[in-house]
C-alpha cells in the first residue's frame, strides 16, 4: 500500500497566538522575545510575524538587534510558553482524529499518516483543507501543510509555500522535486555536513545522489553516508510514530479576576471531567500535579506537588487545592485571571491495583 504522509506546521506560531489574543496589535509587526532579564533588552527573539520578518527580524536574533531593525509600529512582547503549550495541545487534540496516526514533532508541528483514511493523494488534499479549516475556525490560526509519500518529502513540501500553504508531492514527482534542491535545504542535513559536502563540490540533492558512496563513506562514515544519499533521493522509510503525551493539562479564564479560593477552585473543578476523560482514554497514571496561575498582570507561575502514582483525578484536585491555597497566601493583593491544572510524569498501561484485586 502506498504511504501518504501530511506534515502540518503552524505559521509564525507564538506571534500569531499573540495577535489572536490581542486584536489591537493585529496587522503590526510583532516580535516575541525571551527576555533574559539581565538588562532591559538582553535576550533573544523567539519568533517574529511575517510583517516583522520583512524588516529583517527573525528567530534567534538578539533583541537589541531586532530593536534596531524595528519601525515605530513594531510591537515587542515577552513570550508566554504556558499559554502557547495550551494552544498547541488543543490543536493536536483537534487534528488527531483526522488521521490514522499523529506524531507531534515540536510545539507547532506534527506528522500525520493518512494512508488508510485517505487512500489517495486527492483525498489527502481534502483532509489537509479540512485540517486548515478546523484550526482557522477553532483557534483563528493558519498553518502550512505538505503532503508526500514519506515524512521527509512531506516536511520539505510544507516549506515550499508559507504562510497558509498546501503543497503536494506525489511519488512520481519526488525525483523532480529533489533534483535541484540545495543540500542545505534537505531536512536532516546539518550545517556541518552540508559544508563538508560542499567541499566535495556536492551542491544539490542530485549531486549527492550521484556521488560515489565510497567517497561519502570515507568522509561521513558508513551509516551516515547511506542515510544522506537516501535523503538526497527523497527516500525515507521511517514510520509516523504516535508519541505518548508526557502531560495532560487544561486552562480556563475566570469569569472575573479573583483571589477567592472557592471561586478559583470551582473553576479548577470544572476542568476535572476533561482531565479524567483524557486519563481514561490514554489509560495513564500520573505522579505530579501542577497548577498554573496567571494573574491580572498576565504574570505566569507554576507550582507542583508529587504524589504517589495514581489515576485518581480526585487526588489531583486535592493537591491542586492545597497548591492554590499556598499561592494565595504567598501572593496577597494579587488576583488571578486564568488558572490551569496539569498532571504529568505519566505512565501508561500499568493499571493500578483496585480494591477488586485484593478480594
Ligand atoms: N522558536 C523559538 N526559538 C527559535 C525558533 C523557534 O522559541 N530559535 C519558537 C517560536 C516559534 C515556534 O518555536 O513560533 C515554532 O518555530 P518555527 O520554526 O515553526 O517558526 P514559526 O512558527 O514562528 O514561523 P514559521 O511560519 O516560519 O513556521
Ligand atoms: Ca511554524
Ligand atoms: Ca515548526
């Protein structure tokens, strides 16, 4: 059976999330910063939206340099990783049901095997359109999708058109797709390897595919030489593997900012059925319980407690309540805007002994 693999990557992920939640900045250049806190502007740019990229601002750049390139419209924001994780989790949940197997590859991307569900590239394109629509409607975000006969081609196809792109490369189109590809653009060929190959006058995928395996082996070692040459030919047999979640979390905004334990705890309670459902579906147990607090100044804190491995969400709620009570004691005068609850250190498939086992 032919394999059909989708790769989905969200567009300027952190920046798009911020634009969505702060409508007043939409349309402006937006730069998301990881401030290191040493001086006001020390730290690095996590990402920039496409408007800011036009000014030459990009991921990894010192904030100081980004400030120099910015215009008067440019908005600089501190990053809020808890919130981005939450959006990411929700999106992965939304699209998981659209494919046979989902492998989350990073906070904003996933491989999806749709071989069975689609059966043809035409149907896979329809699935891709649906995924885009779901993410747009439910989360107000755009993504780019590549479709190919394997993960390598899907990932590289997805990069061809961004933002909001959809690129399909069928098996019979792989050779033409790869032929002129500069080797540094081949996914999985690092900078060092690319330089090494350039020294051998290997510039394109085609050069690499046609070069002598013997010489490559001398330079790269046996396994790597073969792997690199496979990549150059667009060959990749690695399966899409469902990764098990390491944590389950939910967040909720309070009806209004509050420092009243009963009000806040009841908002937390409202999330427990969702968490219970997920734990049951995954047949998981957990050992760590955390609360995430976001106050009215949008400052985020996380507090955790370790308990003994369990699947009992009531134990998580009790731990969460005591963590919340401590937070309130230690943050007098502050009010909470959003709260989250998270269980982590998950284990799978090892059912806890229940009373029945002892009878
Ligand atoms: N990220 C980061 N530091 C980097 C690169 C990325 O913190 N050096 C974060 C911010 C990004 C997110 O990871 O929003 C996803 O990374 P991507 O490489 O997918 O970049 P974007 O989603 O921001 O942009 P694109 O539209 O090019 O995918
Ligand atoms: Ca992205
Ligand atoms: Ca990405």
